[in-house]
């Protein structure tokens, strides 16, 4: 097993690094580096820059705009992307719905939706979690009743990230309430957010941001042609989609960037005197342990890539390792940042020049926001159960 990059791969890394450096708008980069809130226009602007370059969806089939890169090149791109401070495109369109449609969609669905997703013309969100149905997704209750050439949808979704920006939502709905197994009778629908009967209600987070929402469906009519795959086979689509989501949750490049900036911040001398946080041996030991875990995670990811290159197949259930350790490292970095900030960690102020250090206020809010990292895409407890059963055979 060779975990070193080839000469060609190193040249590709330099090409990606140079292009991002020349084309990433400074204002977007500063927002990301200071953990500030991005608007819909911010996401769309960067998306269209990437689409013009042909890099908006590297993993897609080439016929729909994919780059045809190798698994290693895609990994390098993701790492450089995250480390540079480039905004991460919301995953719901390009990284989730797009691959689902490429795999399960009809020719008409592909032709209608994929070009618009690729170019950033439509903003998507995900309708999975419900009150009382998150980690146990098969217990969902949102109902879609077939009436002629339409489904009539009633129910509620919750924690819908960026739902207030979305033009479309892909939803898991129950089309058969009498199925003996809960995973059966679930279908995958594409729903226009402008359809009458949809209400989006904000859920304001403790940091004051509007990121997640409740979405209510009251007699919402959805054309039958918006069904993806077969009726009652939505669980197959959901598992495929969650696999793609978990591959993207390690975010090694982002963690490397946050680690570097945290070291720089912790090396500052306090304004009122005293020693820098980096000089505290116990804090520095904790930082070193996280850095070692991040290095180990990167090596693990490279091992998966080596297996993919050799076998030509994507990783299976073992990809949960990346999700577990990646999100734990992200949380650990925010905990170390909170210690380094000290009393200012209670500051939840954004985009306000009078607030002082934008980086400090951004870190403070990131601590609270990243508590969710070990829950989304399947909680880490569920991921450990998957590993125990599917990988270890327990």
C-alpha cells in the first residue's frame, strides 16, 4: 500500500491550490476564516464560479459535468478546498440529490434537474428528520397519499438546514402505512418549495443565527413524476444518499485549517498581560492529541482511497469511521478554542465592527453549532452500531 502522492498528483494539487488562490473572492474567504454566516447569494456566487471552471461536481458522471478525476484527485481537491478557506457548497444539491438522480432518476428527471443543480440555478434542502424521528429515520410519519397523477403530502420535517433558502426539497415520505417492516413503504419525492401548502418556520439557534427550520406540509400536491426510483423503495435511495453524506463529514482539510488558525490564535499574548494559551502545557498536550488523531484520520482516509483505486469499488460500512472520528475532531477543536478564548467564549455577535475580533466571535459561536456534528448523517452512536454489526460481525 502506497500512501504517498505521485508526481502527477502533486502537480494536480498545485494546480488546484493556485486556481483557488486566484479565483476565491476575498470577502468570501474572510467570512469562512472568521466563521461568519454565509448568505444565499454568497453560496450561489461561489457555486457559479466553480461551475464555470467545470469543478462544481467532481464526483458526477462526466456526461453531466463530472471531471473524471480519480479518487485520489477528488480527495486532494476536497482537502485543498477545505484548507484554503473556500466556502463548502451546501451538500444537498451537488453532493446528495445530484448523485441520487444520476443513479436512480429517470432520463426525464436527469435532464430536468441535473443541469440546474450543477449550475447553481436551484437551491436544495433535505427533508429527512421529523419530531421524534431523527436517528431512527425509519419511524418517519410524513404521509404521501397517491391520488391519480399526484401525491398529496401531509406532515412535518424539522432541523431542515437552509430550508429558508431552498427552491426544492427532497423528502422521505410514507406511501404505505400497512407495510410489515418500517423501512418498506417509504418513498423519495422531489417537492417544489413554492407549492401551496408548504410553510417554513425558522428555528433560531442559541447564537442568534437562522440556519435550521421546521417545514410543514398541508395537502401539498406533488406530481407523480417527481417520485425517484420506485414507490415504497425510498429506503434504498436513502441508504445510498447517506453513504455520500458520510463520506463528506470527515472534512480533514477544514480541520487542518482550523487547527492552524487555532495555533496562531493561542500563540497571541493576552492584551492585559500574562502568558499565551499555547504556553499552558496541559492545553498544549490536548492540542497535540487532537493533531495526532487528525493525522491518523488522514492516513485512514488515504487507506480507503487506496482500496478504492485497487478494487474500483466505493468503501462500504467502514466509511462510518471517517464520520465518527472526523466529527469528534471538529468538536474537540472547538472545545480547545473555547478554552483559548476564555471569558470571551460567551460572545455571540456577528458582522458587527463594534464586537472587536471577528475571529473570536466566530469561534465562540462555532462551539455551539458544532455540537450537531456528531448527530447529523446518522448519530455517532448509530455509526458505532453499524461498524460493530457490518464490519466486526458482532
